[in-house]
């Protein structure tokens, strides 16, 4: 087993984690639970001293994490996310809203059910759902609670020196990914993970949540019954407060999203350890729409633009275009020919400045 120098391995890249590992070559192909997944086949050995397992995992029930429709607002949802990293909201959507989303997505699920490329074969996905379903945009992405919660955790507003002025720029939260899942009987459990690894978001252990740690916030909406048995999401409450390299213990620490009815939803910070459960039922399909918001200063996971006709986007409001990432993030991110892309989609729209405010600086 040959030692690999971390310095040599990372080259010129920056890292907050690899210096904590001792990397070695793998003598032979290793047996592991995900060996049948090429992207998860083991290639190296990493030795590290595991962090102290603090804070402890809270022992909770679904009731502890659940708010009624009447109780749910940006403050109550945020407070629960700060503490546990997950918050369930009953009746997030009304039945007629669920029906509109399903009317858009069901034909796509049906058309893909015999696709030989499905992996695992029991799971059908509709990726880039916001580019295929106006209802996903209108009912879920634009939902006031989704907008308010994602803005609170992800939006940025800062001041910058530009010549003799201090200018203030605002960067909103926007869509990162929107995927519909229909998971059939026999589907295996997903490997537990954090969704913020796509941004190389490295967390330090904290005892109390600090804003500015998140790169994404998710809202998942049940389009069918969701139970532990049909593959409800398993997660470790409080793991968003952990050291980045603390090892999750699946069996001991995980709890499951269980007992959701169509229209119920749950918010989840991308820094929480989670993964889909196994569908151990004989005949139940679990259908879920998972939408993640990100900061507009981050790249989106899905490119929803190249395969979508320009005219498709013109039906949406200016606020919805902002949520879809089709407006400029102040001061200059996402511009088109030095302009806000909204100008091309909404005739008559005028953006007067790339800043929210231009501030004259005076002595205190």
C-alpha cells in the first residue's frame, strides 16, 4: 500500500480537508455496498483521525419536526432548520396545486418508465422540472414560503467600494436543481450524503447555527404518500452542525421522513446528512419533487437553458425569472451582452443600475 502525498495529489488546488487525510493506493478492488455503482467504486484509501462525535444526535419524532400549515412561516421554519436542519410543513400545497404539478409531470414519468438507461431500474427521474412544468414554477418554486426561507438562508447584500462611492449590491436565491422522482418497489437505499458537496462547502463544528454556512436549501413536496416503507428520506437531525469529516452512522442515528400525504413538504438544509430510503413495499410507488435553491453567486447544478426554447421562459413574471436564474445577480453575475437578461424576455423592462443603491460616502 503506497502512500500518496496530499500536496502532490492536490497540485495547485486549495483544500480545507485533504491535509487531514493520509492517502494510500488501493491494493485491490474493494468490496463495498455500492460496488455496482461505477461512480462510487473505491479507488484509494484514506486514513484520518475521526472527529469527536459532538454535538450528540438528538432523539426526535416526526412530530418534533412538523409544523401545521397555520404554524408555518419564515420564522418558525427557519428556527427549526437552525436547530435540526429539517422542517416538515403539512399541506404545503393544496390538492388542486398538487393536481396541476402531477398533470405536468405524470406524462413525462410515463414516457420514461421503459427507458433502459434507468439506474437503478426502479427509479424514474424528471430532471430540470422547472424547464418542463410551468406548474412546478408557479406552485412550488414561487411559493411564498419557499421564496422567504431560501432568501433568508441564501440571499446576500453587501457594500463595495467603486471609486469614491460605496455601492450596495443584492444577490438573490435562485433555482439550483429541480428533479421529480418516482421510486418503485425494490429500489435500494441511497448512500447517505450532504448535498452541499457540489460546492465544496466545508463545515466546521458549531454548537449553534450561524447564518452564511449554507450553499443550498431544499424543499421536497410529496406527490404521493411518503412512508418509511416506500423509501422516505432518511436523515440525521442536527448533522448540519457537525465537523465536515465526522462520520455518519446510518443505523444508529438516522430517522425517516414518514407519514406524508400528497401536498405535504419538507425543507432541508444542504448541509444535513441524508439519503433516500429503500422501497421495501410490494406495490407502492413514491413520487416526490425535490427542488434546491442556491445563492445566485453559485453555479446551478442543472443547465436548464440550453434545451429549453426561449419562448418558454417568456410566460413567467419578472419575479419568477429571477427565481429561475434568468435575471442578473447584482452587480454583474449572469449578464447577457452587458445587460440583465430580463430585458430580452420582457419587452419594456428597464434596469437603471447594476446596484440597489449608489452611496455617497461622508465622514461620521
